[in-house]
């Protein structure tokens, strides 16, 4: 039974890492489930406070992933339309041009939203700053997820 638990934990850890890049999979929660599985191994050395800490980290990182791009767009002077269009562009990009389309789609969506609905005085040039803010926020969110899932994958391997 321990072998099945170990195999499932590794599969979930790898799926968690992939989920950091692919929006279809919830990266950090999958990695966390892999850690939880190893807790139930017959000779587990993992303590429940450790799991609690990583559960909180996985939840916080997952929530931040949705909030950070909007926050970066806002601090770069973007409107709500830029934020919404960035999300729509990201989803369209992943459907039609995966995985790079996700990044380009978020950028172009924020730019289009800013141009169409906010009509900054600088036109295209004035709309570029919020679009870059959205892009940087997206990259920051992916980075947070990769760090959290990468560390959880490390612990999955260590506790095999």
C-alpha cells in the first residue's frame, strides 16, 4: 500500500508543478494533496503541524494567484476593464495558442481593455503601462505557485 501512496504522491507533485503553468490544473493544491498522502504512509516522519503550514501556504498562494495580476494592473494605473480583459485574453490564449498564448493573451487583453474602456490620454502608449502591469502580475503569480509547488515537490521526494 505504501508503494501506491508514494506513486500517487509523486504523480500529484508533478501535476502540481504542471498546474503552476497550466490554468486547467490547480497547482499548489495538487502538490499539497501529494504531501498529505505521504502523511498516511506506514513509516511517515511527517508531523501534522508541517501539513497544516503547507495547507495554509497552498491556500494563500492559490488565492494570491487570482489577486496579484489585478493588483499589479491597478498599481500600474489600469482600470477594471483592463483587469477583466486580461483574464479573458489569458483564457482565450490558452485555448488557441497554449501555453505561450496565455501570457500574450493576458497582455493583449489588458491593453485592449485599457484602450477601449478607459481611453487614456496617451492612447496606445498610455495603455501600455497597465498592460505591462498585468503581465508582470501574471508572471509574479506563476512564480509564487512554482516556488510553493517546487518546495512541496522537494518534500514529497524527501519523504519517499
